[in-house]
C-alpha cells in the first residue's frame, strides 16, 4: 500500500517543495529547475519549523508586505535561503557549504531589514546577524547539525566564500536575491536568468581555499549587472522605499524599548501577524501612521533624499573566459566600469548630507573642525573624515552639502598625487584612502572615499595663503590702502587681475573652531612659528601654488588663490603638507574660458554661498540654514570643480 503524498509546500513566488517519500524532497524552482534532495541533514533542515518559519517573512519588508513593489510579488526569506543553497549545490560545493547557504538567513526577523532601522546600533551589522547566536539557542538547528556530524562552523557564513563575499563580487546570497527580484519585477527575463545560472562556475574549483563564483560569459555578466543596478534603482535604494523602512523601524523601536512589544516577537511571528500586532499596540499617532501606509502607500520619490544609512548596491561580477584567471567585468568591459561609476555617483548625489560622524567608540575622537572630524588610529596615524558640513565667513551652516566630503577627499588625493609627482622632495601627511581594519562593515559605505589615513603631525598654527590674482578680501583691502595683508603692491590694479610680479604669500592665523581667522603680514607669521619654519612654508607654498596653477590651466581652471596647512613630523623634523589641498573649500577656482579683468568672476567653489549670505544679510550669522536651491547649486559648483580637475574619475 503506497503512502499518501504530502501536499506540495508553496515556498515562495518561484518555488514549491514536494515530499514523495519521508527521506526525499523535490524542490521545483522556476529559475533553477528541479532538484531531488536525499542527504539526511538537508532533508531534516528543510522540514524543520525553525527554517520553515521564514516562509512567513518576505524579502522586501514593509513595502513588500503592503504590496508596494512595482509588481505585487511575495518572495520569501525561505525561498531565498533555499535558492542560495541550490546555487552552491549547482556548482558542486561541499555539503558543509550547502548547509551554510541554507542557514545563512536563519535568524532573520519579521519585516526583514526594517528591524535594522528599529534596533541596530550605529556601527553594528544587521540586527539579525548581531543576534544570530541568541536566536539559534532557542532552536533545534544545533542539535540537527550535531546529529548528522556537521561542524557548527557552518553557522558562520563568512568562512564560506561561495555563500558570502563582499560586494561587488558575486556570491550565492547576492546572486539569488538579485535573480529573483530582477525576474519578478520584470527587469530580467527568465531565459536570461537560466543562462546566467548555466554560466555559473566555482573558480578554480568548489573546494579551493580561494574559491570564487564566476560567470564564463561576459555578455551574460553584463545583463546580470545591469539588472541588479535597475533593481537597486527601483527598489533597494529607492528613497521612497527606504523612507517607509525607516519610519516603520522607528515605530517598532519605540514600541520595543517601551515594553509594548517583546523582542522575542521578532522571531516568533510572521510578517502578517506582526503587522496586526503593531496596529494593536501602537499609540494613536503610530496607528495613524500605519493606516496611512496602508491607504496612501509610498511617498512620491521626487525630491526625497536617500538616507545616509542606506546602501547603494551594484555588482561587478568576476568573469572567467575558457577557464582563465577571473577578472572583474569592469576590466573585461571598461564600458561597464564607466556605467557603474556613473550610477553610483548619480545615486549618491541624492543622499542626505553627512554632517556628524559617530564611530561609536571604535576609534577615539581627537577633534572636530569646521568640516573634518579627526580620529586616532594609533600613536602615529589619524583618520581624517570629511563630513558634508560647509562653512562661510567662519560660520558652519546648519545643513550640509550632500557628498561634499567625498568630493573634497577625492580632490585632495588627486592633488597629492599631482604635486608629489611634480615635486619629488615634497612630503605630505597622506597615507591611503583605505579604511583601517577597525572600522566595521556597517560604517564602511558612509566613510569610504570621505576618509584618509594620515600621519600624525604637530600642526603649525598659521594658514599659508597664496594669491595669484587680486580678489575677495585682498581686493577690498587694496581699494582702501593699496596693500594686501599689509604688503604694498603695484598701483592701478583692477579686480581679478593677476599680480604683475607673480603670486604673493599672504598668511593668516589659524583660529579655533568658532573663532575667526585673521589676515597677517608675513613678518607676523615669523613671530608665531619662528623664522626657520616660516621661511620654509613661504617658499614651499609659492612653489605648490605655481605647480597647481600650471596644471589647472590645462584643465580649463584658474586657481585665483588657495591656502595650505603644514605640520612638523617630530621624528624627522621635516615640514609636511597637511590637511586638504586645492579643494573648493580651500581655493578659489575660476573658469578659464570666461575670465576677464575688471570684474568679479564666476567660480567653482563656495563663493556662490558667500554671495547669497551677503545678499540675504546673513554674513557671519550663526544658525543659518541654506535653502534647498542654494544647497543644490553649491553642490553643483563643487561637483563641477571636481570633474574639471580630476576628469570625474576616482
């Protein structure tokens, strides 16, 4: 007499499971085909309530639960976990790596990453990853692994590179969710998804310590990368989706911290059950917010800023043609490299300004400046983090300029490279743009490319200003007294004219935060820092300006004036170029093609902001908040300066 067949289990949008016998499971996956599973540990895990609870948790959190995706699809965490498992199985991974893939999301909470906005601390990994051990202690997973002689190291997916690999590489986790989302949302065809899976390999083999998921067809790799990017644009980093995640997360956090929802509920309920609980226990204001989410849906994306904590996701798949050594798609197809960087820059341009750093004690904070925050890495090294703060007339604005800190840092790195190549004896404090090992993964996206590791120096307390053209405060002083910083200059000069005798060195004091810099005569600088250092800085500043001015002219830019800062390396006694160099914050950049003597010039710097402050009667006043229009136009000026000087490349 045959056993009655168990009804098929609907695992998710693309997947069902059939159990023709107690020791066999047949997984039918629209994207990956049919797979018969007979290994006892896999069969038992697939049927365990601890894993199957993920059927009630959607991949897309609150927006997926409320049907607010571009298409109404319900991809589950269970379906995704099984999908990642199937991918490593297809490429021949060990049973341990297959188990790792199957369990990599075992501790996910209701509403997926919405809970990160509720309870994750700044600097932490995702909430479900931080609390994975806590959740596993309440399950039978460890007992199942022990029963089948599977090492518990499989619970640490970071040890299994086919399952998890840092972006922009491929891994089973990243590839599965991208294929499911892209096909479900109509951004990739099923046929292309099938071809991608057929092209997938483990290089050099599934057991190698350096094993890596690769594709053997560059054209398919490009199809995948572009579909991934489109999904990020439409859903993952869509500001409207992020906004709803954030606001729902804040409500959940308040309810958990207030004792109205137990953290245990995050693992014991489905999305649907938890949503009803939220509505039941929320206060009237919270209940109204949830009701608006249900009735009004997403906010209009236009005008929304991408939250500073949201990730912009892209991939650069590794490609191995005819079994050769893998190379990133951007190397095989440079056009993709340009397209990818253009997308990242465009997406980052929508991000909220990053005006306050908080490394949560990972590194000690040494100081906060007008723009940069300084952290100590060790007794010889500092981390300079350029925020998006902006100051004018020695006053910091209340709001910032999105991505300004990144542009300043990349400009500075470019100039250090140019100047040291032209002046081999020049020493700078710059070490690397790489983040120190202490920085956790969760903080790296917001800190990358706005941070520099630099040598620790004793900073000399003057700003070394070099002026090649008479403008700004120098023009005002000249009109009154015929001098610049108390230095007599030629008579009859017109506004914006180059100094006939060449650039002049005009230092200022370096004021504390909240104080104002004071223009001084070079003789005063000698009194402050001593004749030896004063002479070195004066000569070096003029040499640096002339070198930079000559280079900038080839890029269609006139550097009207700039300021440098220097420090002393106490171990060698040498004077070292420090801080930022030749950025729109520290320099006055004019377009060469529209330059004319006798008037003020258009500029690629914060002169636009200065002019607005003067016009509005806000010069030097505290508590000023820029309008969106002024912030946007100032941002465009900074971006244009960066693109002109660097060519727009990192």
